C-alpha cells in the first residue's frame, strides 16, 4: 500500500530544493539535506539558530515584511529573494516561498521552500550593464553625428548662394557623418544581440 508520508519524506530528503521550518521567534526547527549541504558544514549547526543569522543584513527587513504578510494570509505562499551566506564566506541569491502554517498541535510556524538563483541574478546584472552601455551609446555616440547631420543639412538648406565646391563639401561632410552614424548603429546592434 502507498504511504504518502514516507513518499513525502523521501522527496524532502532527496530534493535539490531547500526546505526549512521556522518557529514564531524566527528559530529553525527543521532543515532538509539540501539546505545542510549548501549552507552548513555540520548537520546540527542550524536547529535552534535564529534564521536571520543566515540572511544578508540588508535583506532582514524584507524577510520580516514577508513573514508579516504570511501571517496576514495564512496558507498562501509569499515569494521572496534573499542573499544567504555560504560556508566559503560569500553570498548567494536564493528565491523562497514562505507559507504560514499551523500544525496538528495548534503551533504556528513558517515553512520555507527555496532554491539558488545566483547564476540567474548574475545574468540579469550582466544584461543590465549591457543595456546601460547601449543606452549610453544611443544617447551620446549616436547623438553627435546626428546633430552634425542636422546642422550641416540646415546650413546647406539656408545657403542660397553656395558654390559647387561648397555644396560638394557640405555633401561630403554629410556623407562622412552618415557613415559614422551607420557604424555606431551597427556597434549598438552588435551589443544588443550579444549573448
């Protein structure tokens, strides 16, 4: 016969997702194997430890707000992204679902299921940097030859008595600026499509 508790226990112990349970004061009273493997050097080091000790100080307020939302919406998951320290002394990004629950004995707790998203966050940061470079290129590099083209075309249109030599000069300058603008646009397009 199928035993759901046994199946769930095996799943919780063998998943690569982090699962922790925290009491009302914020202390761990359960953590699965994946959590220990990623964040702790020894299995006994988390139980009865305050959970905020394992969260980047700048994220403490966000965690407290999320827990408060959990208690206002019991049994409804609340998403959060926080940085957590690793045994190596650095921080990783993690995404969590927090849910306020009450056990069979009537004791309230927060169940937290999470996973690492460090690579995803680094990819976002790299894309933001690339977008900032593209925005700079468009606002500065593209603007200069475009302003020159506009200025030259205005001069050319307002010059009634331009000699053939002057007209050729204006047209050659317009062409040079247009070529420079074309090169800059190609550069911006390359940055846009770079993986």
